[in-house]
C-alpha cells in the first residue's frame, strides 16, 4: 500500500519543525508504522543531529534524488523502525518541481508513512524552493508555530500561499493545519493566541493538541534519538504521541 507522505513545513526557522519531525516519526514507529524520514533541509539537522544518522553511511538526499540504485538508510528508534535518509549541504534547488516526487515513487510502497523535514522557506510566486518541491511530493502538510512568534496575519498568508499553489500550480497536498510548540500553558501569550485562533476563521486548521516546552528535548537531541523512545512518559513524549494521534485522525 502506498505510503502517506507528510511535509512538516514552516516559512521561518526556530519553531520546532525538525524536533517535531523526529518525534512524530518516533510516535508513528511506536504505533507500529514503518516510517521514513527524508531530510531535505540543507542544514541536515533532522538526520545529522536529531537522529544522529550513521556517519559511515555516505548516502544522502542528493543520492536519493539523482540515483537509480536502491536507497541506503540509517536505522533509528526502538527496533530500528525509523528509516532516515540524511540531508546534504550539497543539495541545490532544481528547476523540476516534481523531482522529489519521482524519487519517492521508488520507495512509496515500502513504508506506511514518509515524513519530509522541509527547509524554512517563504513560498514565492516566481522562485522555486526545495520547501515547495517537498510540498509537491506530499499528500499532507502540517505546520508548527510558536506562540511568542504568533501572528494570525502570518498564518493567514501561509494558508493563502498554499491555496494559491493548489489553485494555480497543481499542488495536490492537503493542508491539515498547524500546532503550537514550546508551549508554556499558563502564559498570557499562549492563552490569548490559542483563544484567538480557536475563534477565528481558520479555527478548523488549529490542532487541539500542542507540545509543551520541555528541557528533555535538548537531551534527546544530544542522544540523537526521538524523545518518544528515550523517555516514553516524559510530558513532551506524551504531547507528541497525542498530536500524532490527532494527525492520523485528520488523515483518516
């Protein structure tokens, strides 16, 4: 059965995109789903830091896109059931918007879910980015946001940009919505942001579950593994597990 392909996408960095990719993939694997993580961010944080991909494996996303040979994966997670293809500093944006989509077809029947960690890039009318290429390869799009960086206007612009790609440039991916990360539940900023969004015209795109701020995330990054596997009962692990369940409910 064809894998469901999800892009974790933002137009700005530092909001928990890569951490979310790592922990959502961990939660999916924990549920028994065979999961592939594609790191298409040139910084390669998801693979080289977050999942500490095997340094002896030289195969990267550049090879995955350009080579016809079988992919070589790093294996992470409990039972080695998260498969990772590393990012590369040599990744350059091609002119063909379907190049990643075509590469994924080689492996789409081998996995239940494929998560794409996208670079933080603004969608522009006349400039193709690798973030946009990832969207064209995807079935679904989700976006992390941080409440102290919260902007209803910014979210609206993102939704408009995605809808424009759907209406004028053939994008097929469904925008599932956005979720808060690094949340401090008792702060005025978070309460106001969550309330405003839950009463706005885009309320159906707000995930009910969010991820609380937690120091263990730094520990998990140092360990090169998902927090979900390292410490299953930590609050951040439970948050990502609930969020992943909500993502699956939206897909199904």
